[in-house]
């Protein structure tokens, strides 16, 4: 399977009991521990007849955002896709979503422990 020269990624993540689905050109691990970075958001062009209110809401929310840091534990899935589709926000089918807790690494033993 050949890689596309300019891939597009669909990112699904949870925020405040909603599932967000956005499209972006750049996805990578962040230098900030526990986050992924999402850049170059892709939104569909507005046609004269149909306007998706969910996509318009996301477009407004991410307008002017150069880079978004998403906690890894909030990510549901990342797919490389051929074409971008409509960005969406929907309620979680599971109801209230409890994120995974971030367990700190065990501390190193000190003298006298």
C-alpha cells in the first residue's frame, strides 16, 4: 500500500462528554508528556445549500488555532484517510466518560528508605 504524498488524518477524541471528530494534515507526539499535537485542521468548504451546524461549530472553535494539544488518554482513534469528511461533535453513547487516570511513575528509593 503506497503512502499518499500529503496524508490527511481523522482524529477522534473525547472532551467534556462529547466525541470530537476532526481532520488534520499533521499529527505527532508532543514534547509535552502525555499529549499529541494536531496541526493544519481541514474543514469542508461551505456549499450554498447545505450547512452542517456541527462542522460549523467546530470550525468556529478551531478558527485561528495553529496547534492543538490533545491528551493521549482522550484519543479514541487516529486514521490516515484518503479524503477529509465533515468534522463532527456528538454525544458520547456511553454517557459520562471518565478519562484514564494518569498514574505517576514510582519514585526512586532514597537512602534510608
